[in-house]
C-alpha cells in the first residue's frame, strides 16, 4: 500500500472580467478495494457553490455555480489516497475466456452494452485488419493477444503531449503513429472492441517514483493520464496502459471511467464575455508519495 497526494490546479485567464457558466468537475475518485480516498479538497477562485452528483457510470461529479465575474478562474483539487497493489498480473480469468475467441455470458453482454461496440468509423476496415493481425492462431491465448496489442502501441507509436482539446480518432493515430495518452487509450479501446472485447476509457493520474527520487521514469506523469479497461470474465475490468506498456499497474490512480473519452473531461464549462477575452489556460499536476510523518489532507 502507498499513500499518495495529488495536487491538480487548472487556471484560466481573461482580458476582462467574464461571467462563468456552471462547470462540471471530475476530480474525485471513488473508494474501492484497490483505492481508498483519505482526504479531498477543492478550492475555487472566484467563490462558487458546489453540488455533488453521480453520473450514469457512477463517477463522482461536482457541479459548480460561480458567484461573481472575474478575469481569472482557478480550480485546485488536492487528494490524499491509499493505493493498494493487487499483485499485478496475478488474477484469474474464467476457464472459458482464457483462449480467444470466447463468448461473454448473456448477462455480461447486456451489461457491457455499447462498450462492446466500436464508436469510430472504419469504412475500409483498416483498424479491424490491424487488430486481426495480432491473432497468431485460433484459438490463441487471451492475455497474450491483449498484451501484444498493448505493447505494440507502447513500442511502435511516438508519444506526443498534445494541448488541443479532444481525442484523435483511432484511424488518425494509427496512420500518424503518434499521439497522447488519451489517443493511445482510445486506439486500444477501439482495437479491443473490434475483436469483440468490452472496453472502456479511464481517466486519472499516474504516480512516477522517479519524482520522489526513485529509479523509474514513466510517460504521462505530471499531467492527467488516461488508459483503458478491458473486461475479462473472472478477472473483471483489467487496466491496460498502452502509453507505458503496463497492465494492472498499481501506480495508476483511477478517477473516472466512461464509455467514451468525451465523457471524462476533468474540468468542463464555459463563460460569457467579449470576443478575445480568453487569454489561455495552464494546468499543473503533481503526484507524490506521502511520508509517514507528513499531515494528510482533510476530507
């Protein structure tokens, strides 16, 4: 078990005071057997009223109504949490699903629903052909197949930290051979769906021990991170991070899970002002290990 603290600051600046529309924040994880939320605090400037809700996926969402105009908007989230490692790849897949292809149970198919269906056009079957190229034989080992795809994206594509909003379509990532963590996650999800797997998008943070004096250096630390969940009977949702080529890694801090990346924006909202008022946005994220003597953030 590791105790970690996450500080996530999003700051917008404007040429003149503007009026803020309601904002939607996805910054607070849910407690689970592998992640326990010890403390959470959100600070706002200007002041605002916060109401909480659960979205259709059960994610914790804060809706903020800001009380006054301002030429600056600052949202700071500080989390303290305990992350429990589950033994990496030490999980059991049901006997009937250890080899691909397999068929989900009728209940699983109903509940997975749209997470089984590709969401992006593939008119000439490029993505499907790329996906099927990983199938060495029929049957083939399920984990070996998914591991090959995950590693192929990690080793064969160039990471590019993009600041543009949104996520690249999977075909664009496939053709360019480059993308951000969100792009790689979506490519893996759509590839898995093309092969009949249930898959979903995960957004959160990545702890890199190198930032606390450790040896490893991971891609995606120091920013929000994204990866994929793939559903395997018996094992449940298994985390695949194609950006770093890891599976079920305990340095991933899950905040929200959604069917599509567009549903997992950490900070979303608008403003009313003049053309040209918006000057820019800055985001700062830090994830570090808490030493035993350090105080924990309040809930």
